[in-house]
């Protein structure tokens, strides 16, 4: 050898008779089996490769120790495996971050949809969505627009139907009253009075049914807020003009109570609560209507306490605590429907809090911010 070195590969060059013509300096002839043709072979300690040249007169066999092969394989595994242990987690994290970043607009779009209430049918912003998702968002916004138009059409129909029903019913009532004033026959007068009473009940029932349809189908919250004190005052004043004995008492806060509830819906809610209290409460006791600074509308009246089982079913349609009283059984059902649509609830309590009798109904209106304490107190004679 030119210099000392380790040989990982050793070889023998032999002739056709098996005589060694040339060999590496570290070759051990005992390791090399007799030549049996070109190709790979293996024994207990070495991996071998043989080939021939010059018409099979010169034969070469190369041997590599199996221990060296295993050592090289381990080095290859370590040189490839260790970087993979670092690269694979980084690649996986990069893929996750890239997917999350690319899907972030879709996640924001879904969050905006989940945050929507039943009243919000406005267009969902979709400008930041990926190009592939924008057609879906456009279709969804088109559906919301059609639903919004349908609700507006239903609201318009309910208002027009209420107006159209009032006119013929009012005419029929007027004819019955005229018949009573013109007849001298007590029998005809009694029948005309019964017809008039029936027509009035029909008018009230049709009005309540239309209010119920309005509460269940229309849009009950607006895009802008308004002071609900004004609406409450107008409704209570209107009812007070037709109420005897000055039973209505109104308590209002001294600062505005801003809410986005639809004015018509608030008027229907307030009117039904007050009329229900007047009809079913003690006839000579006052009915208190209170609007708190945080938007809670409370209507309370005196009277015998109502059983808990009865309270639970009062918000059902055509349910009345006392079957003897005149009423449609729809007032509290309408209030409950409106409360549900504005994402709150109707709370019925009997007896009144801190009392042993009476009845109290309360609804918390959606408000922008808390206001001052209740200050103004009004009473109508």
C-alpha cells in the first residue's frame, strides 16, 4: 500500500482456473467463495459482487463487510431522519397556519352569520372572502334580501287587512246601533243589541289575530333607536281616555330610554298588557304602568292571586285565567310572541313581588344603554 488506510471494499482478480492475479492489500482470500457467475451474493460476513471480462478469462469479485453496510445505513438514516424530525413539524405548522390564514375570511363570515339575530336580515359583508366562496355569499345575501322583502310584504298586508276589516265591521256595528235607535220593538232592540255586541267581539278578535300575525311574521326591530317613553305615553293616554275611574298610573324615567324595537310592535305590546290588566284586575284598583331606566316595561294590577299552573298556560292562544271575563285570550300570547321576536321574554308574576295579591307582567325591551332612575309619575283622572 502507498500509505496505511482502511479498506471498506476488498477485491480479488482471478483467472479462469481461480488463481489470484491481483488483490487489495486487506483482502482475505478465505472470504471470497469460488466464482460461480456474475451477480450479487452474500455470506455470513460480507456482501459480494462478481463479474467477468475478456471472454470469462478474467474474473473480479468485490466484497463489503456487512457491519460496514449496516453502519452506513444507520448514518444515512440519521442524516435523513434528524432533519425530517425538524422539518416535518415545521412544515405541518406552516401548512396549518397557511390554511388558517387563507380560511380566516370564511371564519369571520361564519362568525358574522352566527352573531345575527332573527331580526337582522341585512346583507352580510363578503368582500374579503376567497374568490371561490364569493358566489355562495352572494347567493346567501340574495336569499336574505328576498326574506326581507317577504317580511315587509307581510307587514304591509297585515296593516292593509286590519284597515279593510275595520271598515265593514264598523259599518255593521253602526247599522245595528241605528236599528236599535229606530225600533220601538223591545224584541228587535234586544236582538240588535246582541248583534252589536257580537260584531264588537268579532272586531276585537280580528284585531288581535292580525296583531298576532304581525308579531310572528314581521320585522320587530329597526335599524335605528328611538325614545320608547313617547310611544308608551301615547298608548297609555289613548287607553286612559276610554277608561273610567282614573285607574291608569304611568311612571316614566326622566331621561330617554332608547330602543330599536319597532314602534308599532311596542304599541301592540303595551296596549295588550294594559288592556289585559284593566280587564282582569280589580275594577276599582289602579293599574300601574312603569318603564324603568334599563328598558323594563312593567304592568301591574290588583286582584286575587293567580295559581302557578294557570300562569304557565296564560301565554297560550285563547287561554284566559277567568272564563267569565270578556276577552279573546290572545293578549298575552301576542305579547309573548313579540317578546320572543325581540330576543327577550315575558315574565308573569302573581302575587306581585312583595305583595300577597295582584298580578304583574314585565318585558325587558332591548335598549342601547342604561339611563337614570324613574322620576316622573303621572295619573289620569
